[in-house]
């Protein structure tokens, strides 16, 4: 690294060697805070990357001995003229341990879940000097003004587009002040165990208020405990006037028992116990407080209590999930009532929320996404799409000369950008630098408001002043100010861009958001649906909401090609599942039931009659079809074999009649063959119909399936079984990526199916070369000739082995 003369002189003056200085990049705003004396701790993620920089490894590979680092050299950016600061490093604190042992923390604020670098005085700051090595003075020449033309924004490849009717129904209230979803939930208020699945912004919090008050007044319940995943969501259950809208009671809570406030868990647990012993009726706390408090009480202490758990998908049936254990214990050892609420339609991404025998005890109320969004006033459509990048998302792309993020980040749309987890392959491991890149895509920071910590960025494209909120910054004082400002946002112009990592997902309300831009593949369906929910609030500033996933484009020469292909397939799968959730629901019945009485009874567009269609015989199968179809589809689409089959690598009949029933039997081993077939038909038919569209011509209705129109009266289950309901998304994708990318995807999928030994591959190698010499082409894996196919498989195997060996050195 080249230092300016002034910086080198300071290093020499301090007698510092290379091992005494730790170089780090940092956001310029933090350098400014250090100059002003506002920041005396630099927080970094507790990752292998930083542990290697701070410690030496012992013979066992453990980090034990601190390196002799005395100063940090901080650089605010990557260019030659980026500001640099040399600042004393007093030491660091990790998980309560100080390095060195005699480190005095003083007024430094430290946290348990990160690396705390305690800072001292500034020895050098380049804002006082030039960081460039002086060059010979040259006379300035007059330059002609050149108009800068910025590349046009690229639009995402939308795999899902859903249009809505703007009926306004989901926002209208009845004589008791309840919206449509709340009426549906209130109708089930007498259930002892109630599970409410409804999308973000549908009014779940108020639905709970209605149900809880009815249980307190009319059902003999004496107390209500509401548990939320984090403190900020507790505000959703603040005191609310309900009587003036027609309900029989208001939601009132003693501030003393709102435990979603700053303070230690120990004091909150004591308050929880006092609440149980008092005459107070309502308490709000976090999931963590409920867990800790439950350890210190007996289950019977919650007798005659309603325990309501918001964002219920945080619960898991796994043995080490403490909240799951609490729920199970409450159900087994007390007479408490439970209300569980979630904005996710998926029971769990790999582990079920509840064991089947516990879940069977819950009455389920599902208000689907289509009902919610179709009933809005302003929102007309929702898109779910992708944008692909080569290399790194923050590096220049070969086609445009700008980063993939800049290609897609439209400053005219109110946008939440979620950067990748620092543990993911997409991350640079420098989250603050990723924030800086996002800001660089927009323009230059003019200033940061000291009261709100909102950054004012002058747009490079338009000259407009953009308001940007940074929720990635770990500094709690700064982040709390940003969060406080965002809670007070009341009009579109209050904020333009929000940058987040783990925040701004569930429970975060920004109705004006038009675009949720997520960088990197997300493995959690629940997380995806929560992020999409940030953009699907109804607001007069938008008619379209967009979710875009920025993901890596598979490259045949990339070391992580297999990971990139798998992530792409899983991301597409996630969009297919979202499409199933976002589409309207239909009722399917056998054609034999279509008589005059039935037509009168079902005189709506939501009932479709199918020749050869089977109905379930058991209540268990009926319940699965009624309440668990989306969960089952998630399990099916996340199956590894299905993942490889969906792009068209297996005949549709094999997917629909062999793979899908096999998975159903694994998920529901208690179903008999007849009910497995009924559930299978519902899954396939529902998926095909939702993936298609219904049109009316000449007084007749037609269903568009797999590119063809079929008269709705002629639909037969055998016809539907010939359609791959999931192939449309891959066809859209194939039109928007290069043939080399498609070939890479196909090769990776084929590799997973190839059974070959190294010995056979070596034997095939001369024959492969002979084939190429004779035909002028490589053997084709899609060939009808078995010998050519095997040669192609051998070639794929050899290339994969070569790639692995080059990767491993």
C-alpha cells in the first residue's frame, strides 16, 4: 500500500511496523463522527474474517493470542483520494472478554454479539493533507462541457405478475369497526387454540384485540399476555380506542406492563411475575421475555390466561427451540388459551412449527394474500422478479459498465434494499462498504442530519436530494435515531431509500414502499414473504408493487457454479410458491356433481368442475386441502428431485403422478392411497389453474394451460396431469438469459443424475476425443443415441472433476 509522505512520516514518528497497523475500509460518515468525538467504538461482525485479522492461531487452530495491533488505518472508500485516518486502537472486547486483559472500557459502549474495537486519539487525518503523492504542476486546459448520459434502468425479469381489482373490500369496516380479515378471525373467537394466517397489513394486531377482549369479558379468561418477536413490534398493541368504532370495549394497557421497552430481561421477568399476581389484565412482552419468565413460573400460573404469540413462525418443533417448548408445555400443563398469528403461509422452511398432534388442536383462520390485495383501493398489480449479475453485484457488469445494483436501483421508486447476510456467498463481508456502494449508486452524501441520522444524498442522475436511511449501521445511538424517524414517516417525501440487513422485514411499516430489492438468495420462504409484504401496503402514491431478487448468474468457469445454479433454481421455486399464495383460490369438484342445484349453489367464478376429479374421503385429507395446501406445495417444490425435474427434465406425467404422491406420502404417512390421490389431484389442479388464466369468449369460459386454451367444460384430470405446472417460470427465464447460462444450468442438473466412476471416465476420454474429431461437435446429452449420451455424461464428469481440482489447487 502506498502512503502519502505525511502519513508515512506519522507512522515513522510513532515507530509503527506493518504488524502494528490494521487496515480497514469504513463509511465516511463514521470518520466524521470520530472527528467530532461522537464515535469511540468501531463495531464489526463476529466472523472468521475479523478473527483472523485480530488473533494468531494456536496449534489446535484456536484463536488465542492477540496480534500486536496498536492503530487502525481507516479508509473511507476505495479511490486514491479517499480520506484516511490513523487512530489509536486501545484494544477490543468480544463476548465480555477484553484484549488485552487490563483494557479499561471507560465510556466505551460494548455489545455481546459483535467485535468492539475501542478507539483512542486520532494520530493522523488526511482531511488536513493531500493523500496523493505530489506531482509536477500542470497548466489547466479549458474543457468543453460534456453532457453525461446515464444508462437506462433495467427492468427485472418478472416471473410472476398478478393484477388486482381494487374492490376496496379488505379496507372497509363493519358496524363493530372490523375489517374483512378481522371479521373472519372474530368468528372463531371461541376456539381454545386459534391459528391466524393473514398477510402483512391485514390487521392481525387489531384482530387479536377484538378476540382477547371478548375472552376477557365473555369467556372467563382473566389475563392476556401478548408476545412479539422484537421490542419495536410491541407498539402495534398500544392502547386503542375501539368503542367509538362500534366495539364493546377499548384496548387499554397499563404502561407498567408494556415490557417492550429498554431494560434488562431480569427486571422484565420480575414485572411479568408481578403481573400474574396483580389485578391487571393485559401485558405486552417479547418472545424472549416470555421464554425467560416461563422458566421461573409453573404452567398452572397461566391458567385462565390467553397467551397470544405474534409472528408465530419464530416457533419451531425442534427440541432446542425454547419458544416451541413453551407453547407445547402451556398446551399440555395448563388450561390457557392460545392465539398464534403469522404473516407467513408456510409452516416452516425445514422444521415444522408444531408437531402434527399439537397442530391438529388449533382452529385455523386463513385470509389469503389475494383477498387482501384484491380488496385494496390503489394497488393494481404486483410483480415478483429477478435481476442477474456476473461476478460481484457491486462490480461493473460487462454489458453496461456499471454495477448490477446500479442497473436496477431506480431512485424514482420508494425502495427498501436488503443487503446479503455477512455469512452468505454474495456478501463482501464488509457490510458498511456495501452500504457505501449503494449510496455511490445514487450520488454523493451532502450531509447527515444530526438529529435523525438520515443521510441527504444528491442524485447523480437528476440532482434531486434523496433522503436515505441506513439500518445496517451497528451504532445503537445512530440506529435508534433512524428508527425513531422512520416511525414518524407520514408522507412519501419523508424518505426515499431504506438500506437494511436484518431489519425492516416483519412488523416494519412503510406504506409508501414501491420496491423491495433483495440482494442475494434467501433460503427462507417466510423471510421472502415478509420482505414482499413491505411493498404490498396500499397507498395512494403507487399502483404497482415490485419485489426484485438480485442473484448471481451461474458461470461455467466459476468455482461456485453448482451453488449458483442451485440458488437460482431455489429462487425461481420461491417465486412459484409466491404465485400460488398470491393467486385467487378456487373450489374444485367432480363434473358428476354439476347439476342444476349445484350450479345455483355455486354460481360464481371460483368453482371449477373437472372430469375424473376425486374428493377426499377422510376429515384429515379435507383439512389438509382446506388449510395446508400451500405448506404442502412448499415441501414439494423444495424437494431436491423436484427441483431438478421442474425445468422440464422429466415428463409432466412423471412429476404429477409419481414424484408428487411420493412426497405426499412422506409428509402425511397416515393417509390411505385413496386420500393421497385426492390430495395429489388438488395440488396439481390448483397449481395448474393458478399458473394459468381464465378468459371468456362468446359466452364460454376457457382456461389457458401450458400455452393452449381449453374449454372449461372439457377439463379432465388426465389432461391436467400432462401439464408441468411449474415450467412457465423457467420458460420466461430462458428467454432472458444467454444460451451459455442455460447450458450451465442444464449441465449442473445433469451432473446430479450422472452415476460414473473416475475409471470409466478415463476409459471414455479417448472415445470422446474421437467423437469430436469425427463429427466436429461435442457429444449431446439430449441425444436419442445411448452411446452418445454416455460420452456426453463422461465429458461433463471430467470437466466437473477438473474444475474441482483447480479449485482445490
